[in-house]
């Protein structure tokens, strides 16, 4: 399951637990547009899935690793 956290001056604060991915992304996007804070979605193992701020969505490096092209030296 997915957790939703908000970035505050004191660090990341939990807002919601046990969310499905679509529900978590929708909620984080909505909150980000309304309040201009950064939000992240993490797994129960504390692995970051994505970061959402204002109107942008970024995937974690682990998610992108297999999808990025490789350039040979």
C-alpha cells in the first residue's frame, strides 16, 4: 500500500496511509495545486515512488532506471 506525505519545514509528515496508487496520485496532485506544497508517495518500506509539486510529477530513479537509454562510451 501507498503512503502520502507532505514536506513541511520540519520534514516529511504523514497525511494518509493504505492508499491505492491512483487514489494517492490524485490526492497528492489535488493537494499540491491547492496548497503549493510538495508531496511524495512512498511504500510501506519507505521507498519513494514519486514526488509531486505544484503541477509536476516525477518518478523515482529506481522507476526510471530500466526505461532510460544507455549510451556506450
